[in-house]
């Protein structure tokens, strides 16, 4: 044993000595026009195999370089190639800041293709991950004249939308509360507006969005289904710029620019305001929609601001703030409003003489939703959270080691009448006021080998209010079977404490309250659940195939096994039944995605086959978002050769019908106030609805949903930095009457999704 120990010490010393004989180059790559990082761009040493692609911060690190003279190069489609001579000595760590200028050819010729997809396929496991940039979003048919992240996400396979109204998105069988949404590290509890084509994310401000539909690694946690991690730009470091636009739905203004610059350090600002007026102008612009029962009572206001300080060596610190508000009135009792607000600080520190990255963030965010109705007491839910995290990243050749720790503290306040059809309970309120602290630590190590990428991770998440911890191993892997064919897979365990108070058996319910750690959680058959946490196991396998140049085919099969879901007990038949119950769930499916991109056009097609079930004891039912078939066809083309001033975008969506519970009958519901002691024989009751037995829940299906959106954009150059864009198009071009819901009592009143909405939009950049 002692000999083995000395041998290991000798090998370690030899390895360190060998590394000391080499040199390293680290740095950042920026766009010369505005100073923003250029992500997923190749940086390499000319005439060698030494190189790497920049990450989401524009950071690159080339290791194990023998001493000598080289030419450092950076290449990206649409930019002039950079070449810079460098001379390295043994043990040196050379820091560089590189700037790429747009090529003159790019100003006249459209190039849709980019290196982002290649980076994902060659450098990451890339399981259930869609990396989205503003460029991708702009290649999707706009709705109302403005492209939005919500519109793009709905074209990703595995995503089910509640439709044009409601603004709810369900990802591979997960509920709204099971999706983690981050904006510059700040937790967002509801990222979608009630008009389902718009999110709180302003597309022009986004830098990257990492969208995980399953199988995410250990650096994310506290949610059991999916992740949306959005990062914004820092602002123009070269000049003041902006964009103003107006259309039939909303108007907005974005501005950014430098505030201070000295010795390579720059302080920039970024501000955005967007306000919709569809609820006020809708009856005037689209009078036929109101006559047909389509209440266009949607409105929202989004405010976002950011200050970012970048230093000469690439370190930076930023402060972001937001206030997002939404209001909707689609007819009583569906009248509600919600508000997201928050403040956050992010930092990235690069020590001199080291190749490590030290990052972290601290933030506060709050979400409140209210409903008001003349038919029932008001409902309210509030959640706020303090969030802090430190993480450390080390690059070892093309491999990456990352670890970190943090804490999340949230407070929930919930007030709502019981939603069971039980005499007397329609006047009683269920309330909860709770606090919870979550602490976590994680580590992951992505190992890049010639034929394999292995990405193991481990997370420990502790929920103090419950006194429970969760050990969560994660693993991803990719095998480069052939240069154009890859196999990949991932598996992991996930947990969360937060639950939504919307039952999975509801058909139309726009009120989504949040509760943490409900006091009592029952199991079918009686008794209490051993744990109050929710758990899920993810299993994903897939392929990446490039059968021809510029053609990509992806296939993924997945299983999400929700071993415990805490849900509202929608089958309560008496006041003695538990309010919350432990269920099991399963989401299984297969997703297909095809993409073909030429210099002047891009075509994407996706198909999802899925089955989502929930189980309460012996009862198995389909949640309201169980869509069996879902198809998306998306196309973007620049029809005129050697020009980019005209763009045509098309999107077609086809989805099979969602489940709903049919009404079995009606009865007179008497309140029995005072325990039945009063003269209830002469009392007038309210109209009660008979939904049948629990086995009848969600056994019926709504009709198929389908919609065609088209847009035509024309860009007019006004000056070197200014242009005018004219956008005309139509949402739901052939005016498909997609059903939203039919009123239970007045079955003659059918509420549809949005009818055909033609639009005109104008925007000016400066």
C-alpha cells in the first residue's frame, strides 16, 4: 500500500511538472459593434488542433499549449476572421480580449446558419436541451406583430400550451409549479402572460435561454420537471442605442448604452418598457371577436432595468430589477390579475493568474395573484423568495468541473374558498401562511473524450421546514458513433417542496396559487404520507443525426416517473376528506425534430407523441394538459437573393384534444347553515353540478386544435445605425374556431380561443 501511495505521488508530481512546461490562453470574445460577448464561437491556434468554442459569457480557455509562436484565430459566420500573433513561454497564462467586426458581406447577404447548433452537438451531452437566442426567436412567425420567447417555446417538442388564452405551458408532463424559471438568476413564478402568445421576456434583451424539458444536471434543483434559464445582454458598450415599436396588441421602448468607461472598464445601462392595450382597443380593432363571445380582456405591463460593470480582464457585476403585471377578464368568474417583481445582483470574477471562474448571485423576487368575482369570495396567493448562490468553474482542456452551494428562503400566503362541491364549504376559506428555507450544494464534471462525453453530477437539497434532505444523482452521456450520428441519454432524481393549488383535474382555472409544505398530506386509503416532498425520476435516450449537410434530425424518448405529487384532493365528497393528497404520476413520450437551414431559409418540424397520467390509489386519470399528438411546422425565408430586407415567416400547429370532465347533471345545493337546525325545507339552494363519479374525471376529449400564423416583414435602412421595420400578418389565418371552454350551466355559451387577428406593426431601431 505504501509503495502504491508513493507511486501516486510520483505520477502527480510528474503530471504537474508536465503541465508547467505548457502554456494557456484565456480571455473573452466580443462583438466590436456593441461590445456584447460572442457566444459559441470557435477560437483556435492556426495550424494546430488546439482550440475551443466560447461559452455563454464569450469566455474561452485553450490549455496544454507547447511554448512557441502562434497565430490566434476566431471565426464566426457573418464576421471577419480575426488573426492575432501570440508568443507563449512555459507556465504562462496569457489573457486576451478579442473583438470581431461584422463582415461587409453580411450587410448585404442573409446568413441564417450559425455555430450554435454545432457547439451543442460537439461539446455538450445536449439531452433535452434547446439553447435559444434572439436570432432563433426572430425566425418564428410573430403574433400581433412582435416575436416572443413564448411563441418559440411552444414550437419545442414536448411542450403543450393551453392555447391563445390562459398563457399556461406544460413541459413533458410537468405542472406549472414543477418548472424552474430564472431571469438573470432571479426566480420567476409565472413567466407567461394571460394572452398565451406573450411572455415576460423581452426578446431584444435576451442573450441566451437554456431550455431543459427533462434530464437537467445538478446545477439546477428545487423543481421536478423542467428549467427555463434566461440571461439578458449587458447593454451596448460603444454607443447609445434603442428600439421603439407599436402594434395592435402592445407598444414598447428599449434603450441601452455606456454610462462610464475608463482603462478598459465600462458601466452600461439597459432599460425596457412594454405596455399592452388589447383589452381597451380590442373591441374597436376587432369588433367581430367581441360579438362572437371572445373577450379580448387581456392586458399587461412589463418593466425591466439593468446596470452592468465590466472590467478590463472580463470580470463583471450587474444589478437587474423587474416589475411585470398582468390582467385578464374573459368573463366571470375568470377575472384576475398578477404581479411579478424583483431585484437581483450577479457577478463573475476571474482571478489573475488563474483559469477558474467564480460566479454567484443574490436576488429577491415576489409573485402575487388575485381573483375577483361577484359569485364567490376573492382568492389570493403570494409567494416571495430570497435566493443566493456561489459557484466555481474550472476548465481542464475541453472538460469542465463546476461546483457550488446556495440557499433559497420563500414565504407563501394563500387564501381561497374550498373548491369542492360540499355543502357549506363554498363560504369557508382555506388559508396558509408558511415559510421555508432550502439549502443546497452540487458538483458536476463534464468529461470530453474523443468519442464520448460523460456528464455526471450530484446534488444535495435540504428542506428545513420539513427536516428532510434529498440526495439527487444526475448523469448524462453522449457517444459519437459516427461523425454524423450520436447516441445520448440522461437519468436523474429530482425533488421539490412547492406545489400549485390548481388541481390537475381542472379544465379552466386561471388562478394558480402556491403553497409550500402543506400541513397534512394524506395517502389513498388513509394515513399520512411519509414525506411531504414531491419526487421525480427522469430517464431520456435519444439520437442526433445529420444525414446531409445542413440537415439535423433529433429523436428523444423520455419517461418522467413522478413517484410522489402533492395535489389538491379533487375527489373530496365530505368535509372530513383531506384537502391535499399524495398522487403518483407518469409522463412517457417520444419527440421528433427536423431542421434544415440554408443561407436564405430555415425550416423546422416537430412531432410529439405523449401520454400523461395521474394515479390516486386505484383511480387513474388524465390531467387536463395530456395532449396525445402535437405537430409544429415552422418556416422562415428571405425570398430575394442577396437581400435581407424582406422576410416571410409561417407557423402551423396541430394538437389533439385535451381531456375534460363532462357534466352528468344538476341538482339543488342547500347550504345547511347552522348544522341543519334551521328551516332548510323552505330554503332556496344554489345550482349544483354533478360531475359523476371519480372514474368519470377527464374521460372526454375536446376537439383537435389547429392554427396557422403568417407574417411578412420589410426592413428599410434609414442610417448606419437606424432602420424601420414594417410587419404585417395574421394570427389564426383561416379563422379556426378552437374551443377554449363551454360554460357548465349555460352550455349554449361556448368560449373560443382567439379568432383571426390581422395586424400591422411598426418598429424603429436607432
